[in-house]
């Protein structure tokens, strides 16, 4: 999904699911962007260091905040990270595509929000 569509989907989700007005949506988007930026940075660092427990926690957080915002595809990437990091060990490169997708989503939402 193009990121502009994703941003609109998030806005629609917040308005329809929670009955929020534009001001509240803007405030929640700001919090989402801030939190997601911090968490994806943690995921990137944990993956680079092979710290699978920290990576699992970051994946869990991404799954939750993205799911709450209606960003289902990003939530699924978080689930993938959480589930696979729970197994520990192995090749950390398997997480790179998911982390990259989350980073790209974050950058796009940040620039549009």
C-alpha cells in the first residue's frame, strides 16, 4: 500500500473506530510517529547486536502501536519480528526486510503527518 494511502487509512481508522475529530487524530499521529521512530531505532540496534530479547520486545511494541492505529501491515511486520526473535539465535538478516519496511513506513508517515 502506498504510504499516502496508509496515512489516510490510519486517519480513517481513528475517526471511524474511536470517533475522534481532526485535532485528536493529529495528536495521536504525532505520538505514533514519535513512538514508532524510537522503537524502530531500538529494533535496528538490537538486530545489529544480535540482542534477540530486545528485538522481540521492540517487535511486540510495533505490533501493538501499529495495530491500534489501524496500520495492519506494519503490525504484521512487528508480529513477525516478535515471533521470530522469540526463537533467538540464528541469522539476524532475516529481520532486515521487516525492519526496513517499518523504517520506510515511519519515514513516510513522518514526512506527511
